[in-house]
């Protein structure tokens, strides 16, 4: 299965597959970040502090779980 993940700031998106967990890990290594359940592309992640002074981005673990939850939601939709 392949899903699109979209940046909550600029709308940039990227396709990611669930064939290998390393695909999601690579996405995070390329700079995708999160805050809560919102995802941010590498460019918007880099400028996060300028747009949100005093509010930290979540850690890589949170970003991984946000992406995994998107896969779970997509799988649930396939079941219906």
C-alpha cells in the first residue's frame, strides 16, 4: 500500500509505501517532522522555530507514529 503524506503548512506531499518500515524511517531522516498529529515537510520543519517561537516540534518517534497511524487509517478504509 502507498499513501500520500501531506505537509500541514505548505501542502507539499510525498508518497510512502508500507512495504518496508525503513521507507517511513527514511522519510523522517529526509527531514519530515511533526507536532501533534500534523506532519511537516523538510522545508517547513527547518523553518518551524521561526514560525512557532517557543513551541518545540515533536521528536522522530512521534513523527513515525503519525505516519504509522495514517497507514492504519488507510487499511481500515480498505476493509470497509
